[in-house]
C-alpha cells in the first residue's frame, strides 16, 4: 500500500507563538529566536513569533520546515509575505526580486508552501483599519509584546552626532526586530522608518567599517505606505549628482538587490573592510500638490551576508 507523504496544511491562526522574544542586550529592539535557516525537516513544527500591530497592520514572523504548508487567515483583508531566507514554492517566491527591480508581495491564494530548505518570512496583514495614507506620526504606534522599545526618534536626533544632513527633515526611525538563530547569530534585522514629503534620506553606500553594533547587511525595503505615490529608491554616480535613476515603490512592494553580488557564489560582494559593496543610492520621498503631510512608511530588512543567497532568486 502506498504511503501518503504529503505534509498536512497547518493554519496560521492555529499556530501558537513559540519563538522566544527578549529585549536586545547590546542593541536597540527585540531579539526573536528561530532555528538555523535550512535546518527545518518536514517533521519539525513551524515556528511562529508573537504578533505586533501598527497603523492598521499586523506583523508576524514565521519559519516553516521543508515542504510545509501553511493556510492563511481568510478573514484578513490583504496578506503580504516578505521572504527573508529560504524560499516558497507556492507561490514561487525567494528573498530577492531581480536586481534593482520592484515586485509586489501580495498573496492572493489561501496558503503558502515552503521549499526543500524551508523558509523564514514576515506575514504583513493589512486590516480594514489601515489608513490610505499616514498623515501624522501619531498613527504609527506599535502594540504587542515589549512594545515600550518602539519609540520613534527623528533622523536628526539619531544621527546628528555623525552628520547634519537630516537637520530639519521630517523623518523618523524606530527600533525593530533582530531575527537570530539558536546560537545567537543574527539572520536579519527588521526595523522601520517614516519620511515626509520631499525628504531625501541621504545618498550613501554603507561603506563604513562594520562593527558588532552596526554589522554588514544586504538590504531590502518593503513599503507599508507611499505618502504621495512618488517616493522610492534611487541610485546615482555620487552624492550631489544631478541625475538619479528612480525606482518608485507602492504599498506591499519590495525591491531586488542594490548591493553588488558575486556571480560565482550568489553572495554579497564584500569590501576589504567587510562591508557589503553598494553603489551610491538612497530613498527620496515624493511630493504632490496636496496640503498637509503624507509619510512614506517603510520596513528595512537588513539580512546578514551569511544568510544572503541571490541564486535562489525568482524574477517575479
């Protein structure tokens, strides 16, 4: 008699949070502990984080083992999934879009399925309470376990000891989540920022020396809200360049690598100091003819080079 080896479909709402969460000891934000990516066998139970909410959205991190299926919440208004490591085979999605390309992350089916190496991903759910735009920072209040760590500060206050480029800018940043493996190695840091109309979050290339408090990373941005519909990533030849190549991004979209990759390994190319190599780039918030403020609200996924492999990319 044939044996049915298909994995049962688990329900997102039926998985109790099991990923340990704690205050980060040395850095801002929270630590969430997952299994080492790629180590999840089909028989290993999925790992779910607690759930946090902000501005009518909920956010949760999920890790599936090889070929595990997960049924999504059919009552949710819209569910988006940002893959961090591994891949999904249904829908077919890996951590990175095509280089410098923008893609949507909306999942329109009622389930997802992980590939042979499993997958670690963020589930971002837009509820009916999510506003069309963010008009005030008062709308961006996080709620959930240890939510006292989610305190916004201006870019000028955060980085004023390093540069004056953010003086007067209506731009704000908040700590986030350090996704760690069981040995304490960081898989990714996910944090959030908001930029008001016309704000340029500086032309940079992440070339500073990495340190334990500011490690090297491969960066992807994911958009909760584009205030004017015109904001997005850009790249240019140098700070102050007259010409910029713009990449507008809308709600639920992410971009592919801006960092340089080694074509022989699929890994980020590192500078001599250990930093990931990037061209000059930045985020430019848009403008419009409307009165009042409208913020770009964005999640930054800073994935460790140790867990970054663009060879798993599917251009969709």
